[in-house]
């Protein structure tokens, strides 16, 4: 029997899985994959147990339980001043990655072009290609990794269906400004280009800078799928619950895909998240300060190392330059780092179509202080 050619010939096992596996095999401290090594809020965990014990164990509505969609609508109004309809404009998904795929699958057709900014989260391009589109890669130049809007303008063609933006940005930690939103609106004005905004780190922006959601901008919100993640917000990445906010016509198409991907998302967790949002909004309001303390602690511990860095402005990732340590390509350096220092990181080149001329790796600081201190001590010995 001859098997069909791969639809994703360039895709292998994700770098996150590879590095986490190597870390486990070596007994290394894992600062590679982006998950906390501490648990979510006790109240939230207790509410999940409550709903499981009280029979909320069957299918949720396809669009999400009403209480959670209403809570998301309230949060959206409170944070971004945007009134959205819980019934027609909010869809709960089984993780943000599902939401990203559903948004792309809903609108990208054969021959369409989708602009992505490198380094880019690795789920974007496979979703584009599986739906017949072509990813157009634009580089975010270091060290600031800001969008070059002249380059973006030149890349737009009659085939451009969608632009994907990500802020706070994984893996660089860069954030969009209000001026960036205005520049983006100017470029897409009078076009049919849609936007997909990956905002899973919306509550992790630092140094007093507010998160600039596309939901803050009337023109952009009117043509956007905005995706977020409860896993990132509540330290529960393993629950895989996210959501998408989009205008009703876009949500209708989004839901046509969503209902045949997962149909619905785990019921007791949705109900517990609704309670958490309504009763404890202080959790996400205090999250920037929580993670800024961890960023500052990790960076302080790394001052004695041979790595150089500029503090991240968002996410729970910190880029560090190893130019003073090694000339190895970043993927090889990360393998060496696990073996020699017992610490796992993520190479940045894997996020880009054309690797940048840099020596950068990404560390996750969503860890207990003891973990961060132990990792920094090992790294400072290099």
C-alpha cells in the first residue's frame, strides 16, 4: 500500500515537545515549554470539583456555557470598553490553538495569502497551509521586534485574506502600542482584509503599559477574531480552555468549523471559570504585577551570567543572547545547555521561516522562585 503524500511535509514534532522530553530525560530544569510549575487558584479548583460532584458532566452548549460567555462579555466591557453579545459574538473553545485554527479555517481559501510576523508561534502556518492558503512571512527586526509597517504595506496584495498579530508576543515578549493599532487600521481601511489577534497573554504586560487589544479599536474590532486563553491567565494550561471574540458574521463562520473540531469544551471547567471571573476579577487584574515580580527576580539572578538581555515587556518569556558563550546555532546550543548546565530553553530560529542572524534563546519564568533561582545558578556557572 502506498500512503498519500504528507499535507504538512515541513512539520515534525514541535520544538516544545522535543525540548521538554530532553529535559525530562536529563533531569534538567525545564524553562522551555510555557507552563507554570505552580497550581491555579484554590477557589477555581474547588469550583471544578463542586461542579463535577454535582452532575455537570455532560456536553456543554456548542458555543460555551451561557454563564461563562456572559462573564467574558463583562470582562471585555470592563477592560476594553467594548460591548459584545454573549450569544452571537463569543465562542468558548478547547484551548486557544483550536480557536486560532477555527478562525483560519473559517475564512482562508485556496490561494489566499495570510501575513504572519516572524518569529511566529508555530501553529499559524500549518493551519494556513491545511486550508489552502500561503503564509507570507515578515520579519520583526531585533532587538525591539516591532512591526515594520512600510514592509507590511508592501506585502499586502489582492490575495491577502488575513493578517495575524500576536501581542504580547510569543516568543519575543514585545507588545503592540496604541500607535501600532492606528497604523494597522490605516493599512487595512477600505480593504476586505481580516485580522486574527492572538492575545493569550493579554494579562501579562509589564511596567504599567496597558494591553492594547484590538477590541479597543472600533475599526479593527469590526474585522477581527480576537483569541484569548484561560490556561495562561489562571495557571491551568492543561485544561485547554480558550475563547474567541468576533463580530456576529465572523463568529457564525467560526462556529461552523468549531462544532466539527471539538463541538464543545469540558463543562465543569467552564462553569468554574465563570464563577472565577465573576467573583475574583482581582486575579487577572493583579497578574501583571505577579509576573513582573518573576521577570525581575529571574533577570536579577541572571545578572552574573554571560547572557545579555533586555527585560521582556510582556508574556512570561525572557529572551537572552548567548553570543558571549557560544557560536553554536541556537537549536544545538539548547541541546548543549541541557547537557552542560541542566537547564532547558527554546531556540528562537524555529519560529521563523528565515532564521535571524542572532544568538537568542527563550526562557520561561512562569516558575516558582526556587526553580528560577536554581536555573539561574546553573546558568551563571557557564
